[in-house]
């Protein structure tokens, strides 16, 4: 209890300092809120030592007062249930966002605790960065974890190992990516100490042996090198480069050598003005001490793939002891420490996609400017607007993180898990709620794929207008499966798809001759197979049929010379007649893509019918001279009227679900008529709609068929 009381006094001291400075910022307001919780709960007193140390570390990092205040508020909300979101109402949006970011991170920690790093810790790190939209949250998380690791020496062994594993998997790599080296090295060494205590003690013992002699030796080498550089007229900052136990162990493992064979246990770093000075200093080093062959690397002339630049050499220093020397300019050093060199790829190995590297680059720019307080707000605003994550990070029921392109569907997710899971997919749940296969989840969503026993992907999944698959990889898996099916089955499936589409769109083409050539195919069978495999969509087929055109209807010679309008200014082009009033016939409701013909009415201009319209046939029999050739113009009307019928098994909310699908497809309902057959338990709903054309109608009919209990959706001929 004494420690808690001392910590409370220290927190009060910090609040008093803020008051004396006249501060009325978010930190002072957070302190007043904390002080108002009287009497303080035992849980609140218990967390204050860790809290105060975290706030102090955030001050050293220069993150800002708002981050310190958010750290205090989050700890207060965890410790005191009486403090809820309403208590934060008076704080700025930025402060509340920082608190919400910490709360979001708690979900990642819970996921980690439940499932560990199934599928790789990289996925959890990316998930963390995807759900946290303010980079300063990561600073708070790192500072808090380091404080906990420092205090873990007094914790039970199981707790030590759990903290160490979390640090090694999540926090240390994030600190590395952000260039916060003092936190990175300490987290790695502390985690290594708890996870492999025997190895840690052995290497620490080797480093402790004759530590005083080694430090004296480094001091002597610095003095000799400094004197030689001054004699050569080179200004340089010389520092001993600290070696960390975890880094030493990694190098021993990577090179397969013992501690005594490492050349860089004793190391110096030289910072000079420019590139010329780097090579001049290298010449001085090699003149002063003989270099070790094979241990020189010129990363200035040949930068690493991550743009890291420096000169590395190993020499035989005073007394025959090996010494590593790194030489770089001040700009190179800043670039390597905080710049866009993406130093994390060099240290951790492995690649990163371009969008993620851009995100890390913006993080590093934020770090570089953290001392320039005037620019912080603008830079943070730029970070939020410029870094738009183009991936989503999704969770399996076991906690594995799967990343997919933004806009991917749950069916894409199924195929990303395993090809067989995708082939057997019959449904999906997102966060426990059943969703359609075309549903597009967001980062952090937990997805459960519902599978059947049989492997039977659907050909509709390949139709882009249905929106089931958006990733190329998933589409190729489905196409490959159907390619393995017997050719006769593919031809039959293609023929069935063609006939189904023509029927539900109420199209009756006179002939399919000439169609294969329009898709650069040789035969009709090639066309059917391409249709079955999704290489040719039914929408493309309908447009091709329209381009081929139906045979022109019989008609009397035109009363005027055949001449088209000079400018195609309308949605309908009427042969031989200029700007004549026209209207779409209500009896057949033609759509762009339909073969059409015109009939000259008395007083109402030209009535445009589908070429196969039964009513037009009767009019032709009555007076063939009034039937004229018309065609669709390049300009389309905003919408066209069409009648459709939707049949299904009656249930509650079926009509509502159908109309919601129509509304979501941006189709306008003009009229609706529904009839229920109570004896059979079925319902037939007729809709008069306005749509933009064949593509929209085809997509809408496919979506209607996916509504539960709907058994038929087609255009009324």
C-alpha cells in the first residue's frame, strides 16, 4: 500500500505542477477528473505506479500532452467503472480518439491471449495498425508495455513469460518499424531475458567479463581515432555503439559463430558531414588499423533494398582486438533512424506491400517532425487523409488474421483460407450474424464460413455483376475447378446459362451466328464453354446480340429520301426522319440492347416496340406501311420502364426484402401488385420498374434470386 500512496502523491504532484504552470490543457483537465474520484478505489491506486511511469516515458518521447492525458483517462476508465464515455464528453475529439484507440487495442490483446499468434504475429501487428487511426496510440501502447516489462522482475514466472512473448511478437517489432530504438532494444532484451533466461545469463556473463577493461579499450580507440581524424582535417562525432544481448544472440545464430568470433562486440560509430567525408574517414581508419578481409560493406555506393546507407568495416584495433566501425553522414543517420528507409524490413526480414510501406513512411515522417510542435497538427491531419488502408484484416474463428484487398467478399475470404473451403462454402457469419456471400466485411470482423459436404462451386460466382468474387485469385480457383469438369458438362452448363438469361431478360434472338467472332472465339461451342467458365458474361452476350441486330421488319418504302440526322442527339434514331416525337411502347417496354422497330401513330409520333412484340405484329398486319426502322442512339435515356415478376414461397417480410434489394440496385419502383396463393403457400409479385439498361436489370434479377424463399425472378415478355 505504501507504493500506491507514494504513486498517488506523485500523480498529485504532476497535477500541481500543471496547475502552477497555468495550464488548462487536456492533461490538467484529465488530472482534475481523476482527482474527483473520491475516495480513490483500490484498483485506481494499484495502477498508478505503472501509469505515472508511462506518462513520464511519453514525455521523454515527446509525443505530447494530449497522449499523456489519454493514457491517464484510459487507465482511469479501466480502474473505475463509474467513469464511462459520458465523462469524456468535455474532452476534444483527438483525446477521445486516443482513448478509443487504446480500447480497440485491448481487443487485439484479448485475441492474442486467447489464440496466441496462430497464422503469424505479423497479421496481428497489421490488424492493430488497421484499427488504430491515430499513430500516437502506438506510442502509448509501447510505453505502457515497456513499463510493465521493467516491473516484471517481481511478477510470477508465468506472467513474465506472457508479457515477454507479447513484447517479442507485437511491441518490439512495432517499435522497430517506428524507429523508437531505445524502446525496441530494451523490449527485446527484457523479453529475451524472460523467455530464454539461461542463454541470456550466459551472454550477459560474457559481456560482463572484463567490462571495465573493454570500456577502457574503447575509450583508448576513440581517442586514437579522433586524433587521426583531426590530423586529416575531418570533423566527426565518435561514439561507442552499444551492443544489446538479444542482438548479439541473433547474430551468433545467423552466422553460426561463438561469442568470441564476433567482430562487432566492440564497435564505434562515426558521424561526418557528407559522403566525401565518409570515404575520407574510412581511409583514416584503414590507415590507422589493418582491416579484416571480407568484413567491409559499402552500403553508400550500393544501398540496401530498404535504402539504408552506411560504410561498415572491421579492423584489428589496439592490442590485436577486433573492432567494428560504422561510418555515415548525419543525414544518413537520421534517415536510418527515423526516415523512410523502412529499416524494419532489413532487421526483421520479409517483404511488405507497397501500400503498407507508404503507411510506415508516413509514420516515420511523423516521428521526424515530433519536435516541431507547429507542424504536428498539420502532419497528423495529413497522416489521417493520405494513409488510406487498401487492405482489410479479417479474423477466422481461431483468431488467424487474413488480409485481403478492400472490397473483398466473404466468399473471397473462404477461398483465401483454402480452396476446398471456398468450393464447399454455402454461407457465412460475420460477428455471429448470417450475411450473403457478396457481403464485404471490414477490418476486425470475425468470419465463420458455413460449408457443405459436397464440393460444388456455383457458376454464378464467376459473373462479375453478381458481386460474389472480387479477387483474381479466388476467381481463378473457381475457373480452374470448372475447367476440370468434362467438356460436355461445360457445354451443357453454358447452354443452360444462355437460355436462362435469355428467358429471364425476355430476349428472343433470331440467330446466334456470328457471335463467337465478336469474342475472338472460333466456334459456337467455344462460346458456350467461355460462358460456363465466366469468361463471357451474359451482359456482354446481350450487347453482342444487339450489335448483330435482328432482320429489319418488312415495310413500305420511306416517303422521304433515306437520310440520317446529322447529329445523333436522341436516345432513338429514326431512319429517314429527323426530329420526330417518339415514345417507348408500354406493351413490350424495350430496353437498350433489344432489337426494335417503330410504328407511326396518329398524333403521338413514333411508338417504339421490341421487334418481336406481339402487338407490333398485329399493327403490321393492319398497316405495314406505318412500320419503320429505328435503332438505339449513342445517347441513352436516364431510365427505361420494365415489368418483372418475382415468385417465391410466402413468408413474413419477403416483400420488404425484395423491395430493399430493388432499392439497393438503384432501380425505381413505379407500381407493384402482389397476389398470394394461400393453398400453395406461394406469392407472385409484379413490379413496374425504371432501370438503366440490360446490365442493371440482369444484376438486379440475380440479386433477387438470392433472396431467401425467392424461386423465380424474370422480365415479363
